[in-house]
């Protein structure tokens, strides 16, 4: 039996039932914005809801009216939809490598990449691990707009207790099926700079929403993911998804988008129905994050005595998945066998990120092999363990995880 799920990490059936039978969903857009503002203690006017998080990047660029050949620095360990958003505007993506210590940007490399055409830097909090050097970047390069990629978290705090998302000039959070909060597809943009807020608002007000049938497909796909996130039904997930795909009812990133083609309805605002699902999860997020913290602590304690791995545990972080980095001394083939052994035990691991521009084989906009050697190496040695409220593991499952890790890495 498959015991873990990587989807609908915070969405519960009670949320879905409330969604179906509540007239409040007609005000979902405003309710969600207000609840996000409450969570981050910011004004509602600073919150913008999009059809996906990647649209936030595109919209900032358009709002600022930057010109082709202007540059944005981006982490060389990211998802293709991030770099595609830059590509669609004609700006150039410039990559900065990551470190094994944090899985985030190597701050020392930034200075050599900034020039007169650099407009912004996108700094990621990968897996929910907070990138701590934003104040240093803002001090050294006050002219740059610092955008936080907070797609992997909703509640991580830095060493000073400040929430990820409030550290830069702007930040975006993903609401995709596998993220900390999900509306199927969707994204949140927080704007912390007043001038940027006005620019974004002017552009945002020109956008429409997803068409009706797109919303229907998103809701059907999300329902299927939720239905198959409970232990007895997880094995059934991909059969259902295949059927939905054959019927033209599955909503996901297309192969054309992964290859660099701009999709239809890009960018758009999030509608009331999907927003209401996000609002319901946001109401419960403190309680949900506490459950996730317990799961991560169990992983951390389970793997404390496993050799040849690096953990990234911090009780202040809200992880989308718990990352484990295998040391370079371990043969890559052993890591593949480790994954298979875990899967055989019912522990399905994630593969974020399996390339500097995930998923492997996607459009590598402006990237040349060797630009980010650390990112390239780490992408071959990373495993992520699920952090999901639906498929909680038992003590015997944690024991099995420890046994399997030690048998292959000990």
C-alpha cells in the first residue's frame, strides 16, 4: 500500500464540503485576500491573487515596463515556470548558484552578476528553508527589486522571527495542487513596496479571470487529487488522472509550457470559487502547520543517525516537503535504489528539483550547462519526504524509513 501523498497538503474534506454548500464562496476573492492580510498582518491592498504564482513574476515585469535585454537574477535551482515567466517578457535570466549548506542562493556570487541592466533578483526559500541574506542584498543593491519565491512555504520564519514573504519588496506563493495551500491552480503576490504596489495594481486591474471551463477542470482535478490523498486510495491517483486526461478534464501544466511556450489565459486573476477554497484552508493554517511540524520533527529524529546525508531541520520553517541531501561520496545508482526501496515500502518520495530547471528536459531559458555546478550536483542527490496531513505515518513506518536509509547509506 502507498502510504504517502504529495498533494492537497492542507486541503481537507471539511473544507470541500463547506465550499460546496456555502453561499460565501461568491465573496471568496475578497475573503481570501482579507485572511491573507490578517495572517501576514498587512493591508489587503498589498495582496493580489493570480491564476498561478508564475503570473506574479510576469505581472511585476509588465507593471514596471522593463525593456527587453534587461536582466533578472534567478536561482539556479528552480522550476521551469519561473524562468518561463521571464522568457515571455523578453528579459534575460541570469543564474546564481546555490549552496549545500542552505539549498538557497550563494550570496557571495551576487555581486559579480549585477550590472546596469539588472532590475530584480528572485530569491527562493526552497522547501520552506528561509533565505536569510535579503537585508544584505537590499543594503548593497538598493536599486534592485528583491522578489521572494515563497512557493514552497506558508509560515516559515527567519532567524528574527519575521515571516517569509515580508522580507523583500514583493513575494509570491504557489497554490498549485502540491503546495502548502492549494486551490488547484493559483498564486498569491504580496507587495511590500508602496511604489511597486501602485504599479502592480494598475496592471492587475486590466486582467480578466480564468474562463468558466478552465475553473471547472481545475475543480475536477483538485477533487480527484483530494479523493486520492487518503491512504487507501493513493494508489488509484494516476489511474484517475489518466482518465481525466483522456476526457479532456485534467488541468495541469502542458508539455508545450514545459518546452517554453506561453499558455492561454496568462496572466489572469483568481476567481471567487477557487479563492474560497484557499480562504477555508487559510483559516486553519496555524493548526495545519502544527501537524506538519510534528511530521517533519519525526523525520528529523528518525534520520539523525543515518550517515552520508545532510538534513535541513529548523522548527521555525514550514516545509512543503522535507529535503534530504545525500553526500557526494554515495554513488548515484545507490540513491536510485534507495528511492525504489522506499517506494516498495509505500513511502513515495518527491524529486524536487531533479534539474537546475525542473523538471529535467524542460526549456532551460538562458542557461548553459555548468553555470551552476552546485545546483546541477544537488539535483542528482536530493530526496524529499512528503509533509501531508492526510497520510500520517505510524511508528513502524518511521522505523522502516530509518532501516532503509541505513541499509543503503550506512
